[in-house]
C-alpha cells in the first residue's frame, strides 16, 4: 500500500529490512548499540563487522533517541539506530518514547540529507509493544513529520510477515477514513491529504 502525504510517499511493504534500497534503514537497536537479536542481529550480520566497529565509537543511545552510521555491506548507505521503549518497563511513557524514536530517526535522516528511509516496526518484538497499539503511533508520527516538511521523499515501513503487514495496513486505512470523515485538511479534491495509489 502506498499513499502520498504532502509531497512524500508513505509505503507499507512486507519483507526484510536488510534488503531495502532506501538511502537509510532504521535499526530497532538496544541502548548499547552493540547488537542483539531480531532485526538488530539481522542488520549487523548483513552489514558486516565494520558496523559493530563504528557502533563501538558512539557510546550508546538513549531510549527515544537515534544515531547514524554507515551501511557498509548493505544496499542502504546509512543505518539509523534508534532505541524504542520496553513496553512493560516504560509503562505510561511508552507511547511518547515510541513516537520519539520515529521522530528522532527522521530528524537524524534530515540532518544527513537522507531522502528515503525504511523503518521496521520498532519495539514490537523483544521489547513487547503490542503491534496493534504501536502501529497507529508509528504511522501518526511519521505522517505528521512528512506533513511538516518535504525533504524526505519516501518512508517505507517494512513489516516482517503478513500479519504485521495487515496490522499496519488496517491502521493506515482507519486513519485515512477518520481524516476523511472529519472533513480532512484541505477538504475537497484531496479530502484527507492522503491519496491511495494503484
Ligand atoms: P525490539 O527490540 O525493538 O522489539 P525486534 O527486532 O525484537 O525489536 O523486533 C522489532 C520488529 O522487527 C518485530 O516486529 C520483528 O518481527 C521485526 N523484524 C525482525 N527481523 C526483521 C527483518 N529482517 N526485517 C524487518 N523486520 C524484522
């Protein structure tokens, strides 16, 4: 599924983030930035040992923040490492920390003139965030960033498996529907500011 937000593309795809050809891919990292399981382990394996060497020089990353490195053997030129909340540990701060992880990743992309970014579903694996709760926050945060500026031309969510894809698709469709029912921004020709593409 692809939609246009302001002047940018927002895409949902099912697949493996390590294979993406966007200028940057985002890693759902842990605060040490020294690798782990899940998407983190897959990215470190695909990028090669140089990624770990560079990460050692960064001194870690706080929850909700982001750091950038090179992509080494990946197709993507950069990896943006962000740390999402741990659902049961971070409690009522989890939603704002999750939004911050997405927003800071996009800010770091903008600062480095990155025009296309792939995200995994941050925190919904080992960090235990229920994907049905995380997806609307992820989409809302990215959409509001793309509405506020035009430098990032493409944001792709790369969902691991069909059920994860379906959760994001449902959340994006619900959002689109909700915006339309409210009259949307600039109601009329493009009622929601979001447009479905073939
Ligand atoms: P976190 O610790 O932030 O929860 P995980 O890596 O455990 O991060 O999981 C985050 C999400 O990434 C999960 O939904 C998981 O299914 C997904 N995932 C795992 N491997 C990949 C991959 N190669 N590409 C894209 N998504 C992946």
